């Protein structure tokens, strides 16, 4: 087994070499993941906020479903999206299978429940603090959703980060719907899977280290913003 | 101030998406459903750029197990099927999913094992006899167990040798349910014998101290075939470009490219198109 | 509209018209009657003080009158009509512990105007007036939640007054403030009154009641034990509950020998 320092060296070399293939793979990973997280936020933030801020019949049921969907197995999502997008599936005519778009769709399905469920919790807590003041001011429901989302923005960064973590590390769904096609749908995780299957464990681990590094950078960035916000008592 | 932070972050995000966008969407492409063994050997990385240079057609390879490749192709999710399980391929054509099957090339299977050689099969060339010895010794054997071409070939060889592996499943016969590379990684980790195609073995990077134990039996030839997915059944199939690729692979030039592909001086595939 | 906040010359309406009234107001929770058959009238331009021991239902009554919670029985009338969304927009409330939005001081004020559909130049003018009124100009870009307790409550007052409400509910607005901060809040309340805003104030502070109030409701176990002019009740309370409370004793109806604290 290769030593850890050897893997570290290979990872550093891989980054320093600025190999165009590696850059392409990293960029595609980021593009797919960020698009999926963005879409998941567009859907999940309002959804979570509505469930968090309002009482309605069957609300507990909705919360249970949302929390359960957080644990969706990626392979199952991959298969479902494959069946939808397959040429013999209902959306086959769109020709989206084996494209980055298909990967974004699969990851959006994986990440949306996470964003919605965590947003629900954040908004519910904040709503508890605000609800009397909002009622007193005569804030209407739609304004209330926007105000809660805006005031919870720094907590919601962490929510988006949880979604990002899930998406960027996910391989089961994207390899099925993307096909791991070189220069088209090959991302960090599928490359790691491929190199592992080729027995290139050191390279696979080095790529894994780069993936980790990206996650660390994103985390530091968001935590810095959150830290500034915390000093302003905005969190 | 904090609003500005937010906008900056959003802009940075969008910028990242922008620069990472696809460099001019390539429209002239076909999808080939193929197997991990072919992909892992590096043959495609060697061969496809030459084809693209000649014809301008980009070939996108989806590499999965033969079983899954055939199913994907039967769903119309691909233009060409390029796998190695002759009986299943012929069935694929008989079912009307494919147009016509052609032999492309062959390589051979080998059985690799640990240097301790617990079943004493090292150096044998009679695969049936070797398999009986492995079974009698109860030596660990790692199988793909994933309905792939290699898995099907392996099961056929066990049957020929008269060994009932289903009865030994979970004992000395271990089905990993993963691709060739995964099975090699797992098998070498538990000192098991593994049957693999030679191409994957030569290019495999995690051999450890494993060596080829059994090779050279004519029964272990591994024939690859190529089939155009039936455009009459799936209208989305790019029949013209797909046929162009098949014709090129079967042509003298294509066959020469296959023969030329070597790792460490060893030829991995032997063209045999008729 | 915009002069309302700074115009201090006019007011004290001669006619005592009823702005808000309640009849047979009850509120039950977990099988207990917390507000019991309360009848009251709040006259335009007056400052009504609600006093009573902890748990007597003062805050609850305020929330019922403001429409934050729904009564179990009884009716509330606002200007002769019902207490609806439009009525709510003519009222405002300041809580004991100010609820500050996670935004700047100015943005907290803007929010109240935005809800009422006030935009553009008028919003700017009223925002500036409210900042000046609460003496928060220098802090306007600061995050509201880093302000001191007194500053936060001044901001809460400014946010309530920026919409020039007809009626302002105050729930122990100075209970957790130091004397100087309390004084600043009382000044703001006086200014609001001078601008014609009717006040309903819950307080424990008899001095504050005397300084600000016209009428006093003394609440005991969810019922009005005594009602009348502030000075009269503070000087010569008629009800046993008010006598006991003002005398610093706990009034227990079943036990005539009330204990001195």
C-alpha cells in the first residue's frame, strides 16, 4: 500500500501540473454540483419556509416525508432518472441521457429534500421569534416567507453547504445518468470510481484529496461570511 | 455591506458556472455502449481520437458491464453496442434490438492468483483441470457475479469443468457483484484466484504480487462483437454515423489500429474481423 | 402625513369617541379561563394603563385587543367595525423584549413601511424622521441586534410609530431598561400622544402610570377588578385586589388576612 505522503505528493503534483483533463473534470464537477444546489435552493428554500412558517392539515406528514427523503439512496435516484430520460422512457425524446443536464437533474432530486428539510427547521425557529411582531406589523403571508428567508440567510448558507456536500461527493446517481463519458460527463467522483477500478488507487486517492480540498475551500469561504454575520448578530 | 457579500458570492458562483460551461457543444457524436474491460484497457483512448480525426465524429463511450450495456442499448440509449458475450449479442439481434453482429477482435481470459498458489494451479493451461483443482482445494475464487461478459464466460467454463459454483457461493466461491477492476481489487485483497481478461490485467495498476496462473486454453478466448442498435426500433439512433464507426472498426485501417495497441510491449487485442 | 411625527402643537380631542371596545371578552387555555368577561372602552386620544400582578392576564388582554390571538368568547370592536387586517394596519405594538430583524437599524424601519406599501421618497422622508425621533441617526447602518437594550427599544418604538398608528399597544416597554433608557421611551410615548396616537400601556411602574396615564384598568385573575382615572385609583383604590397590590401585599381572596411582602 502506498504511503499517505506519496498520495499527498501525487495530489499536489496533479494540481501543480494544471493538467487540462483534471481541470476539466474539476470544473464539470463544480458546474454540475453548483447548478444542482442552486436549483435545489430555488425549489427547497420556499418549500421549507412555507412548511416551517405555516400550520396546515397534514403538516406533520409533510415534515416526515421531507426528513425521510433526505436519505434517498443516490443509486435509486440515478435509476429513476435513467428510466425517465432513457430513449424508451417518457422523457426520452429530450435526448438528455448521458449529458451534464441529466446529472444536474439527478443531483437536484437528491439535494432538494435536504435543503427543504433543513430550511424548514431554521425557518420554524426564526418564525417562533418573529411571528408576534410580524402579526402586529400586519405582514402578509408572502411577505413573511421572503422576510424569514432573508433574515435566516446566514443560517441558510449552512443549509446550502450541506446540500453542496451531498452533491459534490455523490457518485451513484451521476455515474448511471451521466455514463462517465470522457470529456462529456466525467466528474471527480466518477473519475475516482474509474481509477479505482483500474487499480490506480494512488491516483484515485489523490483525486479524492483534491475533492476534499475543494470542499474545504467552499466551507472556509462560507464560514468566513457567516463569521462576519455572527459578529453583526445576524445569525 | 452584508447584502454586498451575498451578491459577490452569487456572482462568483455564476461566474464559476459560466467558465465551466461546455466548450461549444459537440453535436456530431455517437454513443457506444461498451464494457469496463475495454475502457479500462485504454484501447478506446488510443483508437477513438484517430476515428474522430478521420471522420469528425466524436464517440462517447458508456462503459458498464456487458449485461447492463445490452439492456441500455435495448432501451435505445446508445447507437452502437460493443461488448463480448456472443450468445447474448446474438439474442440482442434476434430480438430485433440490433441490426447485425460482426466479430471485431479477441483477447483471452487468464486466471490470476497469489504467489502462494494454494490450489497448485500455477503454469497450467488446461482451464477445466485447473478449475477442478481450485474447487477441490476450496481455494478462494473471486467472481464478478454481475452478469457481465466475463462473468458469463467464467460460468460457462465452470460448467464445462463440472463444478457447481452455486453450491459454493459464499464459501470459497465469492461473487463481488462489481466490475472487473473492483473484483480485482477485492480478490487480491483476500488472496483469491480471479478470472480476468488479459487486457484489463496488463493495464491494472494494483496487481500487488499477483501473477497469471492459468493461460493459453483455446476455451478462454474472449470474442468481441459490434452491433448497430436498430434504428427502426429506436428512431433516435444515429444510424449513419454509427455505421460509419462500425465500418471503420472492421476496415483494414481500424483493425491495424487495434493490433497496434500495446502496453509494455504486449499486444492486448487481436483483430479478427471477417 | 409626514408632519404627524414632529408636529407637537395640536391635540387632545374634545369629543371622547370610542376607538376600541371589548364586550364579554374571554380567553381559555388548557381548560383554564385566563381572561374572564372583560368589558372595556378605549377612547380616542387617551392613554389607558393596565396594571395588575404577574399572571393577572395583562399581556394576554393586550394581545387579544391587538388581534394577535383569537378570543374564546366575546367581541372586539374597532371604530364600530370588526378587528380585521385593515384595522391591524392602523395599530402597532411594542413588546417588553424588542424583536429586532436581522438587518440594519434603517432596514428595520423600512420594513414596517414596506409592509404598508409606502415607497420611494415618502419612505425615505419618514425613515429619516423616525431615526431623528428615536435619536438613532448615528446608528442607522448598524445591525439592529448589536444595539444596547435601550437603543433596541427606542428602535422598536420608532418602528411602531413610523406608520403613525391610531392606537399603540405597549407591553411593559421599560421593564428591562435602566432609568435613563426608560425616560427616553416615556418621551417617545408622550410625543406619540401629542401626535394623536391613542395609547394602551401595560406597566408595573405606578410612577410611570401616573406620568403617562389617563385611565387605569386594574386586572386581577383575568377580570377587571377596578377601572377609573389613574390618580384616583392610585391614591384611593376601592377594590381589595388593587389595595393589596398597591400596598405591596399579595391579595388572596379566600384569605382575608393578606400577607405583607
